[in-house]
C-alpha cells in the first residue's frame, strides 16, 4: 500500500484502516507500521502537529482512541515514534566568505552541492524568480547545497550589478517562491546572501543556501512538480520515476 504525502493523519487512519483491520493479530501491527510510515513520509513537524490536532479535535486521547481504533497506549507510543524522527532539516551551516573577482574563475566547483547560474538580460529579479524554486526543491530533496547566481558554468564570475532596492526586490521574490513550497517550510531555513565582487561596480554574487531535509517525504511546488540533484544536475521527477524515488527514500530511512 502506497502512502499519500497529501493525507492528513485522519485521512491516513481512514485509508489504512480500510485495508488493514485494526485489532487483528497481523493486520493491527501492519496498520500501525503504515501509520508510522506516514509520519516518516511527511516529517517530524507535520506528524506531531497532526497528532496534537486530532487529540484536540476529539477532546482527549481516549476519545481519539475509540474513533481511529488504536489503543491509548499505542497512540502514546506513536507520539514517541514521531518525536524520535530526525529534525526536518540539518542544522544550518553559517555562510562562508568567498573572494569573488569579476572575470576570474572562483575557487568553487559545480557539483552535487554547488550550482552556478549566469543571469542575462536587464531583469535579474525575474530571471532568478523563474527558477529559484526548482533549485531550492532539488537541494531540499537531495543533500542540500547552494545556488550561486552571477557565476558562469565554467566558474568565471559574471556578477550582478545591484543596488539596495534591487537586492530587496530579489529577496522578496525568493521568499514569495519559498512560501509556495509544499509542505510549507520556515523561510528562515533558506539562507540568502549577496557576496561583494571585487573589480566590479556594485557587483554581487547571490548565494541561496538550502539545508538538507531529513524527511523521507519530498517537497513540491504549487503545481505539484518536484526536482532532485543527480550527478550534479537538477532533474525533474514525475510519473513512475517519482514513485520509485519516494519508495527508495523510505527504504533508505528504514
């Protein structure tokens, strides 16, 4: 049985209880394991919040117990299991200071953790806004990392000429995109930093730093699309590839 990432905890109980009858010698424990798998898929924060919400809606653990057909003791065990899940994100690493010089190669290399993006045209805010959520999702769903706008694919610095207003506009555009990510994340978990570039007037390299997610579940944009980092490249997941990737993530975390 596949767990749907969009289920709330009540939906999970309703759907799983139909397939694995609660209370049976074999089906009962199987039901409980699948509820735990739902928690792994949606992550610690959502799992605990959904459990607390159900207790409040029913009025007590005992009343919830009767409705979802899980003993109060098992519900308490479920809470302990959810609490034992890893935090949703790795601890944020402070931004490093880099020396970027216009027209010269930087010391970084494009790999699984670093992505370079050159910005062409006269509207850097729009160029960044059009792609930033895809790269944030790719890093969230993989091992974390940073996107650098203002560096060409060959590593040469081609900085963004930005004044204070333009930097504020870019920050607002990025936060707007972050707020469309599902399930929702704390925007402060994403680091945004403008590195000054030497030998350039108002030159900057924009770094968007994304922590690694510890959830077995994936993050999506508002259209239901998602990406991962594979061999240093951003790859869109859909159809059977998406399903297989989710199953593999759950198995890796077991």
